[in-house]
C-alpha cells in the first residue's frame, strides 16, 4: 500500500461539477413547466412568479430551446390570465367599496 500523501484531516477538495449554463437553464425550465399543473388560479403571487421566472429564463438563454418554447408560452399565458383576473377582481372590489368618484384610480381591464 503506497504511503498516504495527505496528513490528518487534510483531504483533497472535490472538483465542483460545473453544470453547463444550458443544462442549468433546462433544469429551471423543466421545474417551471412542472409547476404548470400546480398553478393555483386564485393565487396572484404564484402566477406572477411564474411570469417573472419565465421572462427571466427567456431573457437569459444563450440559445433558445425551441422544444420548450410552446409549453413555456402556454404556461405564461395561463399565469397572465390568472394575474389579469385577480387584478380585475381587486379593481371591482375597490370600486364597489370606494366608488369610482372616491379618489380611486380606475383602470379599464385589458381587451386580451
């Protein structure tokens, strides 16, 4: 048995496994798409987070993963609809309590 060149607790540090950026983006994209099924239609914050994360993912990609684009856009559209619906509901609730003439800012709902 060859002599141990390391003494005491001194052991070589493992080489970190550097995951390529594309692989990391793919993992993030997969996690994002998996959350599609669990998107709560009553949660503005969850839907907004999906929109934020998907926009960041698309913005930061060096190469567009065309195979993931359609599901990503579909998920983003679902999240957008949830956000828009929740904002419309809040607007209506505020208008009903404050009235449009009570200093409330009235924003017309979008056509989409």
